[in-house]
């Protein structure tokens, strides 16, 4: 593998050599022929477009490539991550532009009652009108609407579980008729859950204290004066 | 042959395979396997670097060419600074965010510049977890020894000792910021066993460890109002003419304008090299992983260490085509998933170190026991359904939701069918030389995270990178902040660039190539 693809340029084009079959897609309203089966991101490059805003991790984790798309003859506009979705013939798509959602500023350690403080930081959160547009917009299939209500009702644990998959693409925010940015509410609730409502692990505290007290010093003294060969034998024997 | 037919063999052989314990290789066998099959040992892919601090050292051609490349900044460039700060942090991944937060907390005036958006990085993709010796049967010393073994004894002992000893307090810091690590029923941190480790030591947030850490760090950077310059790529460093770093030149990628930053210290946290597609390998890395810090530091006269060794992660996607190179989490193997060749046989202990496992996969494929896809690629099976069989239905859903989703998008159900994998370019084992504070031999130039070298030896152990980022991001940030209190801002010159250009001329290097690369050239010339 790889000997035929020695530059990044060739690497992205590889898909086109392998899959000769082409499909027509519409990118920002304009038709382009691209190889069947490539990701929307690769289709952009294939179409000759420079991608700056819109590409990040390229692995489905950062949300930079939030995209609106529609399949042939279907009026429904859906959302996806362009780095993690394959093109089909007749598909039409555009990147989502950056959306100016408001993020509240807070110092988590100073909050006295995070569940109540939510209403000051995000006063729009309880105004959710249950339209479910956010849930439908989420490419990670999170029940976003439910999450907003869980946050409002103070079930921060549930919020943190539900939004563990959230890639912060922000696609749930522009659709909200109550001007809520559900992902930002969720980050707040999840962090508050960690800082205020989660047990402190005792084992960790013990380990930190032991290190501070020099409990491992003897081991270090013994290990660090070993020759490389002796170390090799020590490590080989501890599998 | 059609993929489904080949998958059946994996189902048929599962029970028989489960009955066998596959032994780990002896040190001698490991060495022999690696020498024969690991890409680090393909001589024709390497060449000596022609000049500069590592003149004569061998590295892969892709890296050598960039190191010898020319700066895009002309000699007569106007160096009037637009920003003047205590600490310039370059890179918005884990190391950069940690450095910025700690420098800010220590009272510094910080600017965080990053090539894409804050958080668009390798860090956000880390799934497997973060190694911290917290278990009652574990210790920092044990962590040290495991890492040394993984790194073929070539790790810098001082860097490594610092990392393992500060691990637990880093865990504490992240918990205090609200990172939700998985817990045991008694409230203690849940630890998983990772490849090459003698003890269960991986802290996880299901299979979204990097995402969870980065969501929290990003949120905190915003809460702390650390000044940010997104889509701001550093393209050159500045020096006082005597080898001390005094700032940098950035390019605003939105409008191509150059921005000069005067800084008492610069912390490069620009991550790895995957997008250089070394030896033509696909990669698991983010869009901006183009090794920029290597180039920038090298031109300042800073040596690189172990820059001839790279990590090819054993499990990169092979099929479907959209997932080529994408990382398939190591967690599957940690939880007992088998690797299976086209004959239905296991061929390596799946929990051996990455270089061993990758070499053995390459061996299977080169010796004709790989599985071919219609697109002409080859790989071996990773038996994912085995996890649900062994640990009960729902195991994959519960512990690997990200991976279930990753494949579901392309109509592949990993609960029912195994997936095809082949090594993918994943990590730069070496990097810029640093000391225990993250400082390079060029005063006031710090490097933290994947861009730095020495800590991991010749093969990084799974989960050690996330810890590396946090420990050395913190140390660099705090040291730079402390120093800024008494340090005057030095003069801004491009003298080191002029010197480098003379060297290039003397060695007849005139490729005309500008470096750093900043972004890979994926756009087709139409
Ligand atoms: C898919 C994947 C899974 C992984 N899983 C694990 C795991 O489970 N456990 C583990 O320990 N490690 C894991 N690793 C490795 C680990 O994630 C990385 O080594 C680590 O995140 C690197 O962090 P960093 O902060 O050094 O760099 P990054 O997180 O890559 O951040 C670098 C930042 O610098 C920016 N940048 C680059 N060049 C410039 C420039 N010239 N100017 C300005 N900004 C620039 C980038 O855009 C980016 O924001 C994984 C890596 C990958 C790719
Ligand atoms: S919850 Fe919102 S930000 Fe998070 S993944 Fe879903 S749409 Fe994107
Ligand atoms: S889009 Fe807004 S109003 Fe509608 S359900 Fe979601 S949070 Fe509520
Ligand atoms: S580029 Fe990060 S999710 Fe697509």
C-alpha cells in the first residue's frame, strides 16, 4: 500500500483513480462531477475548491465541517459532517457558515448553585418551545430538545451523558426559535456536573499525596541508577 | 472476492480462536520483526538532512525537504509588531490550551494563535484514553518502566520521570475543570488496560476522551477570555539576532495578511506530521498536522531528536473507502478484539506495542495473507463482534459509541461484522529537543506536545500523549509566564533566517519550496 501515492495531492485523488464512476453533485448551488463514494469534503477538493473554514479534524470529532445537504428530489434539508459522509448522485450541499451564538462566561468554581445559576447565565434556556428543530438538526443524533429540558430541570447528569457525543458543530443553534444554543448549555451543565456533583476519587488523592511524600523515592533511586541493559531486563520481566 | 464472503470466515473461526492464547514475542523476535517490516526501516524512504542542526542525520524525505525549505518571509520584511505579549502560544490543541490556561493563570498577557479554529486538532480525536498511574496496584515508577519498554529504552529519562510523576495531579486539574472521566462504582477513576502497559492505567471518557477534554479546555479558554487569533498560522519565528526567540510572524489565513507578534516567550504547540503522508501512508491526523514546529524551530538552530521514527497506528480504516486512514480505536484490541488474517487465523498478540502489531499486519499483507478490497487495498480483520460475544450484547454500544457511529454512517454494523484495518500514519515519535520545562536550546522558545521529542523514545505508548500535552503544556506555560515578569522584550530580527539562507546556498539547496507547509495541497488543480 502507498507506493503509488507519494504526495498528499495524489493521495486525495486516489479515490478518483480507483472508482472511475462519477456522480453529479451540487456544491453551493453549482453542479460538479465528482467520483462516486468520496466524502463531501473530498468532493470539495476534487471540485477544485480551497477549504479553510470547514475543515478541521477530518475525522468526525471537531464539528468544523457542519454541512447542510439534500438528496435528489427530496425537499428535506438535512445536516451532516462533510468529512464523514459519502456523496450520492444528485446530492446538493453547502457548508454551514459560522453562527454567532452567545456563550455565557462563568467561573465554575465560584458558582454556588449551578442548577439555579443556569437561568442567569442562559436565561433563554427555559424558554424552549419544544419545536424539536434542534434534535432534527443534530448530525450526532443527540436528543437535543430533551437535553435542554434535562438541563432546565437540573438533571445535569443526564445532560452530560447525552451530550458526550456532541462535536460542538453548532447546527442545533441556528434553528432554535428561542435563541438557545443547546450545545453551549450542555457544556455548562456537563462541566458543572463534573465540578459540583461528582464524587472526588479517593484513590487519586492518595496517589498524589504519596508522590508528594516521596513514597516512591526508594524505587526511583533503585531504577535510575540501573544501566540501560539492567533496565531492559527489568522492563522485560514486568509484562 | 466480495467482502461479505470473506467476513464469514471471521465468524466461523471465532470460537476456535477464542480458545487459543496468543503469546507475546520475545524482545529478540520483536526486534527482528520490526527491522524487517516496520516502515521506519525502509531505507529508500530516508535520506540525510543536508544542513542545519541535524546535518547528516537521516529522516524521511518528506520531512528533510521541508526542513531544508525556505522561509516565505523576505529579508526586508517590516517587523513592526501588531501585538506585543508576554507569551505567544501557537496551536489550539491540548498542549496549546493547557499552556495558554496556565500562563494566563500565572498572570501573563497571552495570545493564543491557531491555524484553524480553537480545538481543531489531533487532540479532539483521541479516543483511547490518557495514561495516569492511579490504580492501587500501579505506580509512577511502573508507568516509567512500561513507557521505556514501549520506547525501546530510548526515552529521555528526565522528561519521562516528570511526566509520570505529575500525571496524577494533572488528572486532578482536569477533574477540577469538569472533565468527566469514567468512574468505578466506588467513585474511583475507572482504568483500562492499554497496549504495551503492564497495568490498567488508561483514564477514559467512553471513547470520546480527547473530545471531552477539549470541550472543557476550549470552554475554559473562552471563559478566561484568553485573546485568540483563529486561522492565524505561524509561518516564521523572530529572534534577537543572538539565538533568543522574541516573537513570530503569523499569517491570517482568512485574508492572507501577515501579523507580527512581539513576545517574551513563544510556545509552539503545533502537533504532528500526519498530513505529510510520509511514505504515501494515509493518516489519522487533523487537517493542520503538517509538522510546522519542526521547520520553525529548525530554522532557529534548534536540533530535533529521534526525527527518523514515526508511529504507524495498527488500526487505520481500509474499508469502506471513505474511512481510509481514519483511526479505528485501539480500545477494541484492549477489550480483547482479535486481529485475523485472510485465512481466519490470529497472527500477533493484539496487546503488543503498536510498532510490533503494525509490523505484523504489514507482514501478513506482504506475504499474501491480507484481505483485498475492490479498491485494491489490503488489510486484516479486526473482530469487533467478538466483544459483544465475549462481554455480552451491548458492549460495543456502551463502550464504543463513537466507533459504532463512525461505521454506521457508511452502513457498516460493527456489532455484526468485523472491520478491515491496515496501519495508518499516526504520530511523530520524536520532535523538537526540549528540557523538563519544555524549553528548547533557543532561549525563550518552548515546545509542548506532539511537536516536541525525546519523551516517547522510538515508539509512543498508547495514552501517553494526552498526558504529555497536559504536563508539558503546563510546564511551558508556567515557566514562560514566570520569566515574563522580569524579562524585557528583545529585538525583533530575521537574522536566523538570513543565516539559514546562507547555509542553504552553501549546500546548494534551492528547491524553491517554502516551509512550513501550513495546509496540505489537497485541492485538485482543475
Ligand atoms: C485519531 C487520533 C487518536 C488519538 N488517540 C489518542 C489517545 O487515545 N490517547 C493519547 O494519549 N493520544 C492519542 N492520540 C495522539 C494525541 O491525540 C496527539 O498526539 C495529541 O493530541 C497532540 O496534541 P498537540 O496539542 O500537541 O497537537 P494538536 O492537538 O494536533 O494541536 C495542534 C494545534 O496546532 C495548530 N497548528 C499547527 N500548525 C500551526 C501553525 N503553523 N500556526 C498556528 N497553529 C498551528 C493546529 O491547527 C492545532 O490546533 C491520537 C491521535 C489521533 C490523530
Ligand atoms: S448537540 Fe448541537 S452542537 Fe452538538 S453535535 Fe448536535 S447539533 Fe452539533
Ligand atoms: S430548537 Fe430551541 S425551541 Fe426548539 S426544541 Fe430545540 S431548544 Fe427548544
Ligand atoms: S472536519 Fe472535524 S468533524 Fe469533520
